C-alpha cells in the first residue's frame, strides 16, 4: 500500500492506494484522529453485492455499522435520495461523531459527501472509490447533488478524512465505465503534463492491461495532477477551473441527453475534442487533432456530438456553465499540450465549430 498526501488550504489527508486494501479499511479508520461513535456506509446496488461484505468484515465489531444502499446511477444524486439518507441517519441516531463511508463511484462519493457535509453541520467521511473515474472525484472535496436545472448545482467543498483506493475493485468494472474514467486520466495529461500524456499513449493500449503495477503508476500520476491543482486552489477561484477542460460541452451534452444516457467521461471526450478545435481556432496553433482522434478511437471513444442534439440547445446549456460570466461562454483552452487558460469565446465561433 502506498500513501499520498492530499493538501488543501483547509485540510490535509492521506490517500491510500494499493491492491486489496479494502480489507484494511477497519484498521485505517481506527487510526483516524477523532473517536467514532457509529458508521454509516453509503453505497449503491451494484457495488454492495461486490464489496460491502468485505468492508463490513474489516471493521472492528465494537463499532455500530449501518448501511444505506441507493440505486446505481446518476439519478441517485437527487434531493429525494439526499433527504431519505438524512432521515435514515437521524432515525438510526447518528451523532456528530458518526462517520460516513462512501463506497462506490463518483455518484456515491458526491452524494455521501454532501450528506456528510450537511448532516448536523458536517460529520467526518471517508471516500472508498471503486471506479476509475472516482480516482478524480474522490480527491479534492467537491461534493454535490443535481438539480433538474443543472448538474452538481447544489453542493459544497468538503474534504474527507481519508481516501482508500483499492485498485483491485476496478477489475469488476464494465468496459464503458473504464472508458468513462479513462477520459479524466487523459484530461490530466492534456491540462498539466504532456509527458504523462505521451506515457499513456506508449503504455496503455487497452483497458484490460490496466492492473497491477501499471494501474498503480497510472493512477498515482493522474491523482498527482488533481492533488497539485487542488493544493493551489481548493475552491475553484483560479486554476481549479482548468480541470473543467472538455466539461463545458460535456455538461451541455449530458443535460440535453438526460442524465445517465451517456457516461460522464464519454461526454468529456467529445467535449475535449471540441475544446481542442476551439483552441486551434482561438490560438491559431496546431494541436495535431487528427492524430489525437485516431488515438482516442483505439479505446473505442466516440468523438462526435450525438446527432439528436441541436446546436442552439447546446449553446444555451453552455451559457449556464459555472464558468460563464454575464452570459458569455468561457472555456478552458490549450495554447499547447499541458498549458491551459480560461478564455471567453465568441458564440458565433462556437456555433460555427459545433455545426
Ligand atoms: N466531485 C468531483 O470532483 C467529481 C469529478 C468528476 C466527476 N464527478 C461525478 O462523478 C459521477 C460519475 O462517477 P462514476 O463514473 O464513478 O459513476 P458511478 O458512481 O455512477 O459508477 C458507474 C457505474 O459503475 C458501477 N460500479 C461502481 N464501482 C464498480 C465496480 N468496482 N465494479 C462494477 N461496477 C461498479 C456503479 O454501480 C455504476 O453503475 C458524476 O456524477 C460526476 O458528476 C465528481
């Protein structure tokens, strides 16, 4: 097991990464600085049959452990589920020294983290990510639920006590979830580290290869980028917005298609290709997009905007993006691979590139 340090302006916490470390969760929890009264494990109905028993069996018998299982998928990041869990926690008598364990992907992490952030004005929580994408979502303390008018609109910055990442849990992920999470890995290369991007191109030819030492290396490097960004800017006043590369269009696609119709990462890849095109248009640089598209297609990514979506609806949704200012769309663009900035872009140029 390796330990990485996640530092933000409000908190420093460990991220443990290794194979089969889910069996050590009990021990890690026992080492947390403050004493715990009871534990609530929040997970979903796909992850529960796979890993809930392992987690529970690793926890010391003297802790009272409750579990709350939500339906898998984006729809669980809702007011109703959030409210139901709060009610459950109150009924079970959780107090301010209770601990929440978020066992699952980004949906469970965001939802359980927001419950933890607000239950009795904030109780401790631990992230136990089980998807590739969650190497990103479990680090940095953004927790949220969705509003029908926008994704992640109701949330908080709330850091966990620890992140415990058992890379062996990834082996049960379906192919499309690998594809989804891998998009965020690639994104970290694009925005921060061109050498990492080249390393990925040279070393990862298929998702099936991502295990053992290769998985550890890939994930540690990708997490390092996220950690470096949140260290400098925890609450997205500045460079944290760089992590939004590809997300302006991706969120618009997800909103217009309906949550859950396309995986987040698959939408991000379409958004990144679009952002590369807007970058070339803006900077008049050459990012070699055809070869990037060819490479992305090797992982079976679709790089085109779903045909049922129309340009005006996408523009409208992009204007609602959190980076927009006074209705002007702002996007994260690349002046070169590894160098980004947030730029206001003309709606007409976007319309032209979109169509
Ligand atoms: N907080 C952040 O900084 C941040 C960053 C990026 C994305 N997100 C959020 O993360 C969410 C997406 O996360 P996700 O892609 O992990 O989705 P997810 O949590 O819905 O997981 C994807 C699917 O995989 C299943 N699953 C999870 N672990 C599994 C395993 N080990 N084996 C088999 N199946 C497994 C889940 O049940 C689900 O059906 C979105 O809501 C997005 O907004 C948050």
